[in-house]
């Protein structure tokens, strides 16, 4: 079996490795399992606890305790039913969110021209790159990005994996002469951009990048992106799997976006400059 298939049922890297090891080796103690799977002993019990909650692993009441997989056919059926229930609850929350948005849009001070885009369960090949490029191609002057503290390295696997694509897109904007202003909370974006800039051999290109790209560091929970002070992008966080984005809401309303630009400018003054070279 391809271990990558386990990612499709929602298991993270450690969970996949531990579960796959138990499937191959059978009943094991935690210390031996840590050794074979190469998952740190400090993490192994947390991972096993999560797998137990999923119904994939059971604990044998022995001394010392041993762990083994539940019969996959039974475990997967239980897991499917639980995920089905979670999905229904998520759709209910989404319906309620839509109703609340519609209610707020009916008020005079609510934004006009609102669009919602949902991400696929998984981007394939260059799909994410093409999606980002389609959004960025209309920018004429400036992009302002606020990256919240929830996206620090290791917190969101989805965000960490997307950073090389976003980094390249931001650099392409700067090379087009678009002003790129990023306010970051020490996310994976910083080393990703620095690595790309460092790899550039032409010093004149680096100099141009410094003219059009500026990054400042500030711990913040704010999370939004502004195009040309006209269009606002707000993240839609998955309320079942926090740290994962379901998609985003685009608001094409200059008056409404202006309020966020004012907030960005205020946060920007508090940020500490980050050297991208």
C-alpha cells in the first residue's frame, strides 16, 4: 500500500508513519515503535493518543503497554461515519455563516460585491500556482499582506506547503514593479523568500527587489490581503480542522477596503524591518 494514501484520510506525517509501522510490524511498545518509526519519543504518545481517538489504534492493557492497529475494515468504517457526521456539521456551520453574511450585507455599512472562493481538498501539480497567478495578474500598483501568528512553521501543514509558491509569486510581482508589503508573524514565508532572493546572482535584480518588496515582522492575529487599496481578501478558516483554510472571501468595495488599509498602515508602523537579502 502506498503510504501517501493515508494522507488522503487526514493523517499527518507522524500519524502516517506510526500507523504504517504498526500495520507492518504488529503489536509494539511505545519505545520500540518510536525507534522503528523514527518519531521522537516525546511525540510518540501524543501521536498514539490521536490514532486511538480516530479508532485506528487500540491499547493493550499490559505492562508495559503495547499498541496495535484495529482491524482496518472496521476502523475505516467507523472513521468514515465520524467524518461524515463532521462534514454534515461543517456544512451546517457554513450555512449559518452564509446566513450571517447575508444579514450583514443587508446593512448599509456592509461591503458590496462579495465573492467567495473555496479551495479544492488538494491542489494538484501547478494548480495552486495557476490559481495565485490568476488573482495576482490584475494588481497594478501594490499588494499588502498580513500573515497571522497562527501560520508559524509547523502549525499549518497546508500553509507551510504552499509557501514556496506564494514566495515565488510575491517576487514575480516585485519584478513587475508592483510594491509588495508583507507584515509577517515569523511564518514559513520568511525563510522561503530569503532562500529565493539569495539564489539570485544578478545584483541589479536584487537591488530592484529591495525597491519594490518590503517585509516587516509583527506578531498579530490579523489575517487579510489588500490589492491596490480596492480589493480585500479574507481567509475562511476550517472550523473543524483549525489551521486549515477552506477558501477566501473577496470584497470589491473601495470604501470598505479603505478601513482595512487604515488598519494595515497602523500595523505597518509597528513592524520591525526584515532583511530579505
